[in-house]
C-alpha cells in the first residue's frame, strides 16, 4: 500500500516488520467499528495473528515468546463492543488492552474478552451511569455483599437452606451440594431426598437436618433425574412453594428440565451452555449449544426475558443476567474447575448466599444477580485457595470455601 507521497509497502513486508517489532499497537478499529477489519488491514491482522500462534490457546499471545507484545487501544479491533461477540473475520489477540473512561462490555464478556488480555482502564473523570452495561465484581464488592452474622444472630436468622438434590444414581451431587452450603456459612441446611442418599448426606455432613421445615431459600436439582418420580415431585412442590411464598431458589441441573416458563427474579437458573440451549428450545427458541457459546450474553438475556428468572450461565467466564438490566461477567475460574461436581459446589454456595440475604433479595430483585456473580467469584477464588495452579477436586473446592470467604472479608 502507498499514497499521499509515501512509498508503497507490500503486505508481506508490513507483516514481517510488525512481527519483528517489540510492541504492536492495534488501533485499526475503535468502539464505533462494526465487524472485523476489512481489506488490507484485515489481511494484515489475520496474518500477524497466525504468526503469533493459535488464537484459541488460553495464554496466546502472552508476550513472552517470539513476536511482539500486542497492545490494543481501547478494544481489540473488530470485537463486539457492546456484547462480547466475535466477528466473522480476524481479531488480533492482545496481551494488554488499554481502554479509556470505563471498561467496555465487550472487554468483560466472552468470547471477545478472551482476546483482550490484561485490561487496564485509564480514568478520564467521566460522569458514568450508576448501573453499567456490564460489570465485574471485585473482591471488595463481594465482601460487602456477604451476609456476615452479628452477635444477636442465630442459626435461623442466618438463613436456612432447603436442598432437594441427588438420586440413587447420583448421590454424590447431594453430598457436594450440602457440603458447599454448610462450609459457605449457612445457618442450617435441610435435606430432602431418597433415604439412601440422605444417609450418605448425614455420613458426610452430620450438621444437615433431614426432613421438612421452614427455609429461607431453596436449592433444587443437582444430581436429580427428572424421570425419578419422587424426587421430581419434591422439586416441583418446593418450587411451587418458592413462587407462591416468595422464597428465593436456585434451579440447577435436573430442576432446569422441570422448571415452568414463568418464574421470578429471585429464582436463579444455573445452566451451562448446553443446558441453556435445551431450556430455550423447550420454550420455543431453536438454539444450539454452539449458538450459546458464540453469543452467551444474547442467550442468557433471552432466557431472562422468557422466564423472568435471574440467569447464571456457567463457563470459563460466567455471565449473569438479572432484573433491572443487571449484567455481570466473572472470570476468576481457572481451567481446572472444569471437573465433575464443581457445579454442585457453586449451587450450594449460591444457595447459602440467597438464604442469608433472602429478605433483601425479595425487596431488591437485582440483588439476586449480584449475589450470583459474587458466588461465581468465590467459586473461582476457592479453586486457587484449594490448589494454586493445579488440579482441584470438587470436594477440595468445597473445603476451601471457609478460608476463601474469610480471606475476602479480611480484605
């Protein structure tokens, strides 16, 4: 390319010079751009990205190997600034993104957030809206949300969580769920389920009370087979009680298949991408897992619109959509958390938070989304507390919750 009196530069030479540099600034497109860079600029970004390595590698580019450190100016060129979507075209992954005024939603939301690298926000002193288009909670935010007991509290005022989880085929889900709830600080956990599963629960957690009783929140579905008649009936009855009585509830795993269309913002759905696609298809949208993975905010928001519930979409970056336009994106989870039972621990942790803040959630429905995002942050932090930078089991994750919460509260 050339012009305006400048000598022509061949594309191959431009790519070679960029690759040989110490730092490359990506300022091709800004926040007003739509879609991937086109023409010669798009070819240059694509070729340079190919040289720097696999764009889907979790640590690429890291700026530590061959090639330059890529710094995106405001946003990596071509990402969906408002929704975190990736275009049908090249996006040069950045090691660092320097953005101005505030973090743009696309820098927080997947899958585009995985192209942004380390994020640095330059404060311009702008008058920003009270509720951002998308937010990411920090440790101090979660510490402020946590229901800390006072000297006059007792086990009932701290929050009683009712749990319908597990089945003869999946008793471990019930054990992991109640373990997480107890270790996250529930005042009491009441369990309802098949007698053999209840025996396993009591063997692991003697603090749990088996049977009926008043609760401040419900946790429904981990390890529940929707085809198991008695356990499915327990889930439906508990959910009916939650909806008619104004009791917060977490709907996970098997409960998602039993959920009605009309829910409430104090009900929190916790699907992964495949489960969300199945749920939306049941309610009339033709959605595949790949669609949800490509546009997680769009489909989490759609599930919220269809059901009225708060939606926590699990993933390497967890997306939460709730009442009042609340959107959160939490990225604390290491890849090691992709392990069986991890979701059961998250469900128990979230159930405890809802039980401890039940009255506040009913009075302020967007709070359910903030608590869900807080649970996702603690879940990710607990993995690093349990085993820093290494494989972690779901039970070890649950056992790390007390130290994780205590660390957050200490600041």
